[in-house]
């Protein structure tokens, strides 16, 4: 993982003057969602994964502090900085409730995306500098399809901003995978391409939640609105606001790199 970057944006969100946006990523032990609730056995929890990467043949396997979500039987969506550089491969771990579960799946990077941040929608939070927000996505391909988990579909229309969102995240616990937790989010600003800044309710979002799925619900069920790409906070490693990279741009030609 890369060293944490801190950039001043001078943003006002929901009446709070927040000093910095912090891209997820650090060499220190990771924390997952602080507060929120333990994961249950719903569609979000069943499809959420923890991700680890292999950087060099001679190095021991190191689990990153990242989270992701199953979007097809053999595809996982996460944040691109979770697989920075050119990793030789990755491991993907699912959960049963809050606890990591076997089997462990191998994976490789299939695509990376730099989503178009778009333009802020009317009545969005003032003074938001889109150029200063960390925003990235990646798709991992599993070495074999998952047969006992149901993938969660991606948002189709990034302009239909949900009133409520949910996030799932799992950091590390010592040298192993941490416990899975969830929290509700309230969107406070969004762009026409689906970039969203959301406030965590009764929780803080931490480095271990990088790439964590942010989902919404409609009549058709649960769908992926995006993934956690950065937190906005005065004090690392956790913050009360999260920058959500839009999932609707995945599989389009926009932002592919």
C-alpha cells in the first residue's frame, strides 16, 4: 500500500469545516468501520470481501487493508489504489456474518478506472473542489467463479442519487482479516456522474474500509452505488465523511486505464 496522502480542500459539508481529504492507504495496521453495526447475513454482507495482495515472489503474503464486493461470479470491485503498482496476484476472502470464511480465492487485476468526477449537482455542498478528491476503481478477476454467493449488480443511473446508502468494511486484526461491519451513510453532495460525498451515521470510516462497497436499495433489491475511495477528516486514520467512487462507470470506456 502507498503512503497516506493529505491534501487541503477547504470544503464545508453539512455545516462542518473539514480540513483535509485523505486517500486510503498506509503501511500501518488497518482499522475497519469504527461504530456502525456488525454485519448480518444480508446481500451486502454475503457479497463483501477482504482483499490481500502479493507484491514480489520472495516476500511473504501481506493482506492489505482493503475491502471489495462481488459483482459477477468471477469479478470483484474495489478501489484501484488497493492494487497499486503491478501485484502478482491477490487473495479474496468472503465472510459469514462478521467472520472471515473459507475457501480463499485467488484473483488478478482485470481493469483499473479513473472515473470522470463530472460536475456537482444543484444544491450540492458549496466550495467542493472535485479535482482534489481521491477517486479510483478496479475490477479483480477471480481464478474460479464463486458458486455459493450472489453478486450485487451495479447502479445503472448515476443521476438518481439515493437518499440513504450503506457501507461495509473490514480492516486487519493483527496479521489476519478483521471483522466485517456496516454503517448507514447520508449523501451530502454528488456530481452528475455519481461521485458522492456522504456522512457516516453513528460511525467513522477508516483505512481498512478502502474499496468498501457502498450500496443502495430499490424495488429490484440491493445494488452497488460505488466504493469508498477516501475519507474527509481532520484526524487520520478515520473520518466522518467518505468519498464514494461511482460504480456506474465500471465496464464503460470512460476512465479506463
